[in-house]
């Protein structure tokens, strides 16, 4: 028994080696995904949306989610049809977490390398060559990004099912065994693939064409050509996929777009902005206007691509698209072009990704999830192309096909390995550049000011000025405190980066959507996803934050770092006075310059703060010199006198109601801020500062000590 097992392992060592290597890739990719999730790099778009759809499905709301504008609607209302994501539902029922989706996809996509191996062994008749193709597949730079960087998407989930369908057909074709059982599973795999995204039926249509013309033999007339079993299968695939494609694009998406459009109009009304009909959010297909240079309808776009080659070339290869094309094909040494019958299957998706002209959106980069289904096509075309070229050279020389193919496969592996480092494949840079870069960018507010040790090492005088670290714009500890605090069933309007953690609820809108109706409004004054999407002015956000501050139904519950959590409590005892007031006359108590002619002339900070309780700080400012204060934010900093840990807050009234850049010279601006230290802040003596920052220059002045208990 042991001898037989040993012989089997020796015989199949390439397959076992690929399993082990795939497992190593899986472990690294899992660590990177976990790291990014814990650092709030995976937000509502798109992991939160995917999780919310599956969670809502378990609650009887089939694939519902909250869109950009606070509308709860089915997924196809946002112009995507990808029910394949429900394959993760059984696992989600056991482990209710966004990470369940990531790890589910990671397992099946990473180990799709075994399908590449099976197809290569079937075509090349050699296990070592199959191993080399499997290794090249996992080393491919774009695959590294798909596994480690793009979280969870239906189009990525479809990869192994397409490869499985292709392998099953090739096996049936090689063995000439099209049994009912095999055909049943073949169609199951095709249907699952088509459910990966609205345009994926085009892959099945093109595969049907490939089967019809390149697996059907040669016949004397059309009648005999289309009457074979293989021809009928190819034609059936083309008809079914075309019907699915038409149903998705011309029936399902337009039918449900009305909910999105109505939601956008309500959103615009709430914000007091014009519902711009020129925005693509008002179209039946949310993404159609990204191709506006080619036309305003599917027909116009397709016609323009076919009848106007010069315009098509200009659109497909403008900007950084040639570089993206190079990064897509260089690792493969353009081997997919060696076998056009398979390579053309990827053409529709390549055109969709490269034809975008509007919206400041890039879809052709190798780190974008939209490259997902292009990857298996490129490798299938490379595999068949290498085998074809090796057979051709062998027929004209004394060299054996397997040796020629072996050399080409080794070169392919080396090329992918080398360019993985050049192109920043996160899996293969995890232990050096990628980790260092990410950690440098992920410094959070609770840090130690190593460059300002004098703040800790001596007694300070009131008004002393320091160049402390700039105000941190994403505080991880505060974000975790918010997540733990918000009730499970509450509706939320909040920043994108909290959307994955807080996705298992009926409503999670990206602020400022639903700012006047959600149970909890989480304000991150620097989170501008919707503003950037609609090309709105920053003043719109400032105004909305001011409205929340003044709304009699909302009470500030917690302020932590850059996050302010307002709870909808209904009408309550709330002062009518705005928390920032302008005056011409004021009795100056102190004369402390912060920076750029901005002075503090009076202030009040509590001498003692109990964590979890709310206190007020008061500052009165004056601009004595007319220097520009554009983009400056006023913020308060508390530095633990013993450990150097920092707790920071932006001064919300001067952000939302009256920005420093609008303050007139010679006038006084009195600001009242609510301060509430969360429980995770260590007790002790804290040195208090007030300062301004614009991400380039930062200055803070010392105002005294506070005992935190």
C-alpha cells in the first residue's frame, strides 16, 4: 500500500508541487487581504456592497443593497447583473463576515491553477509542461492583484467555472464522449459563468464560435457543417448566451434603473443641488456615458468602433492605455497572439475595458478587477499557441516538440516572475516593497511624535508653537470604536471605508446620502467619495455637516479622531445658537499666534475629562494678518505626557459652518467644540494643543494640561 502510494506520488509530483505552490500563494494572498481589511482599505465599494447583497438575501430582500445616493434597490438597479456571488451564501450563513466572501473567492480562484494544469496536460500531453503553465498562471502580475487587491467580485468568481467548462468540453472532444451527464455539468458551468457579470455571456458566445469553427472539422457544405453534434452545441451556446446578454442589458438593467434615478433625484433635493441630467447616474445604464466619445447608445458605440477605425484606435490607445496593454501582454511575451482562435474570445472584454472615454475612470489597469476574465483567455491562448508553435518547429526540425514547448514554458515562467516584481505584484512583494509602502501610508492618529520629543521631555509654556504631525485623516482605533458602538439594525450614513465592516444591515449609505434621515450619521470630514463622483464642490459637504450640527433631531454622541457620530434622537433640548459666532468686538485675554497671522485670543479647555462623557472646548480666533488660509483645517490635539500617544479632533464648526479661509481680517470667531474621549484612550495627563494644517504645513500651540480619567 505504501509502495503504491509512493509510486503514485512520484508519478504525479508536478501536480502535487502545483498544489503546494498554490497553497503558498493562497496563504500569502489571505494575509494581504486580512491586512487590508483590518486597515479599512476594503470599503463599501465594493466588498461592503457584496456583503450587503448576500446579507439582505438572507433577510428575504433578494440581492438588495444601498447605492451611492442612499436608495435600497436590487443590484441590477446599479447596472450590474452578477448573481454568481450567491454561491458564497452557504458559507456566509455559517461565518457571517465580509472575509467569508474574500476567502471563498480566494480558494476557488487560486486553485483554478489546477484547471490550467489539467487543460495543459490534456493539450500538451506532459505533466511538467502542465506544471510550468500552472506556475506561470499564478505568477502572472495581474493575477496577483486579482487575488490580493480587488476583494470580491462576480467577474473574478467566474474564472474557475469558465476554465472548468473549457476543460470539460476539450475532454469530451478528445474522447468523443458527449454523455448526458457530462453535458449536464458542462451547461451548469456555462450558466454559472454567464451569471458572473452582465457582459460575460459574450465569453460563452465567443467560445461557441470557437467550438463551431475550430472543433467541428471540415465539411463540403453548410448543411453538413451545422448538423453535427458539436456544431449544434456551439450554436446552442451562441443563442443562449446572446439571449442572456440581451436580457441583461436591454431588459433587466433599464427596468430597474428607475429606482436609482428616483433615488438620485431625492439625494439632489436633500443636498439642495440640481439633479444634473448630464450625469451618467441619470441614464438607464449607469456606465454607458463612460463611452460617450463613441456614441450615446449601444448601437452608436458598436457602429463607431466598426465604421470609424481611426476614432476607435484613438479611443482604445489614448492616455495610459498603451502602458496598461503592455503590462497585460509583456509578462506573457505576447504568446496569446500565437493562437488567435482562442485569443479573440477576450476581444469583447478588452474593448469594453479600453473604450472608456469619460468619467475619469480607468478599467484597463492590471490592478483592476475588470481584467479578471481576460486572464484565463490569455493563458489558454498562450498554452495552445506554445503547443502549436512547438509542433510546427518540430515538424521542420529534429527537435522534439516537448523540448521546444518546455523551453518556451520556462521562459514564460521567468518572464512572469521578473515582471511580477517590476509591476508590483503584491503577493511577490509582500515581504519587502509592498509591506513597507503600505505601512508607511497607514500611519494612524495614535502615534508617537518622534520628531517632537521636546513636547514630552520638558515643561511647556502656554503659546509655545510646534510643528507636530499633520492631522491624521483616518484613525483606525476610532473606526473600530465606532464599529463596536453602532447597533446592528440601525441605518447609517457614513464614510466608504467603514462600509464593509458595517455592511450587514439593510441600509448603509455613503455620507452625505441620508444625512437627514439615517439613525446614525457618521461624519468623516475628509471622506469625499460621492463628492468626487458627482464632481461637486467641497462647500456642499461643509454645508451638509453644518445642517447635521444644527438639526434638532440629531445629537452628537461621540467624536473620535476624524469621525463624528450623530444619533437621531428626535427633538431634544438643543441650543439654537450656532457653535461658531462672528463678532467685531472682543476682550482679548491672550495673544497667541498659531500660524499665518491666525491668533488665539481666548480659550477654555477642561482641566479634567472622564472618558465617555462630553465636554466643551472654546476658542476665539482672529486673523491679524491677511494671509491665505485656503485648505487649512483647525484641529485639537491631546498628547499623552508619558507615552506620547495622541488623540486628535478636527474642530467641526470651523470646518462645516465657517471655514478659516472665509474669516475676514480683524474679526473675531468664537468656536465651541464638543469633546468626548472614547474608552480606548489611556488615562493620564495629556498636553493640549490647537493648530491648523493643510497637509503641507502644520503648526500647533500648547494651551495647557488635561487629566483624563
